[in-house]
């Protein structure tokens, strides 16, 4: 059981900075201003459900897609590193004018509209960086060098479920979290996570390039 909890912890450490529920929280608060509390709760539940389904589908079908298009693990890690680094830079240095323009165009049209799948679940929570991480995780698990087989089968599902529950909890308590942290607090945490993503992305690129050099 200790190994199972360790695997879940490692998975959460890898996925949570990419999923970044606090960024999704800020977007949710902006887009749900005209909704009733019941509608907000419904959108929170739907978002967490969609996040779980997307992660499961990517986990089980991602490798098949790689084989179909002839994508190597090294190429995936380098491409994933570039994507993660790009997302990190966007979080560190957000385009405030573009963000405000998008919010002004959408906030008056969002009432009674389903925002759970797009943009909350995808691409806000399970964006390209998260998808690349999950596919890379599948390839690493199949190497069978870290945990027992039964752990590698159970841990991913529990990780995805935990991430989904965290997203649901954050969105469900969105009003209280915003009052406690404040808009500036969310921006600071988002920038810190952005720096972490840049570091992770650079490391992905380094690992991918080292693997290519070793094969040569």
C-alpha cells in the first residue's frame, strides 16, 4: 500500500501543476458571474467528470495514436517539453490585454451555456501539456521499471480520480476561495506554477535529447 500511495503522490505532483485548478477557478469565476448557485454547482460537477473522462481516454488510447502516426517516445518528450515550457511562459507573462478582451466578449453570453467541457475541462484543465504528460507516463509505465504491475494498473485511475475531485472541490468552493486568496493571490500562485512548468518542460527536452544521443 505504501508503494501505491507513493505512485499516486508522484502522479499528482506531475499532473496538478499542469492541470492548475486555480487558473481554472479564475476562469470559472469570470464566466459564471451570471449563473445561479445551482448552475455553478452543476457546471463544477460536469467539469470534474469531463476531466476524468478525458484523462482516461488519453491514458488508454494515447499510445495507439503514437503508433498510428509513428511518433517516438523521444519525440513526444521533446514536443511535450516545448508545449509545457510554452504554457509555463504564458502563465509567467500573461497577455493581460488579450485576456481582458476575451472575457469582455464572453461574459455577457455565458448565461445558461455549458462551459464545463470547453473551456474549463479542455483546454484549461486538461490541455496539451497534461495530455503530453499522460501519454509520456503511459510509455514510462510500460517499461516496468518503477512499480509492481498491479500498482501501475490502479494508480493512474486513482490519480485521475483525485485530480478530478480536486478540480470539483476547488470550483465548488470558488466563491470562498476567491474571497480568501483574492485575485492577486491567484495570479501569484499561477506565476509560481508557471515557473515550475518551465523547469519541467526544459527537463523533458533534456531527457528526450539525451535519449536520442544515447541511441546514436
